[in-house]
């Protein structure tokens, strides 16, 4: 009887240590931001941080645009293509599969490097938009 009780307690303790997917997303965003951000510039873009909002289940990529991309007129000309390319990237990203399956949203907030208060591009992708056919 005592062994059975200890087994039940051990199983309960292991179950209590399980991290929710939302907690995991929040932790991973913080760790990524601390380790990797700001990322090196690639294609005139830099990721400044990644955050997660538990209330809305939204992953947000905070980015800066540089050089030719740091121009609202240029961004307006390619806005639709940028939207579609980012969406395709989320759909094809296997690292976020569990988050997509759990109904998480993905948000890009891209600012000017010259004027960080200026938002040059913003897009919110709802979970149902980015599930993809192979998910």
C-alpha cells in the first residue's frame, strides 16, 4: 500500500511539473530574445525581439527595416508580397507546428531603423490562416 501511495505521489509530481504550451512559448520567446536578439541584419531586416501574449495566444516578431526597406513608400509597393511571403514562411516553419495546432496567432511588427517610432509594416496571421495543408 505504501509503495502504491509513493507511486501515485511521484506520478502526480511529474504531472505537476509539466509546462503548458503557453508557458513554453513565453519562455522560448524570452530565451530567444536574450540569446539571439538583435539578430544580424539579413536582407535589410533584423529581428529585435520575440514576445508571446498568453491572453491572445499571439507570437509577435518585433523587427527593424534598414537601407532600402527603411522607406514607407517602398514598403507600400511590396506590402502584399511581403504579407504573402511571411505567411508562407509561417506555414512552412516546422518549429512552430505545435503552436499552430494549438491555435496560436503570429504577428509581425516592423519598424524603421532610422525612426523606431514609425511602423512600416504590420501583419497578424490568425491560426487558421497558417495551418497549411500538411499540418
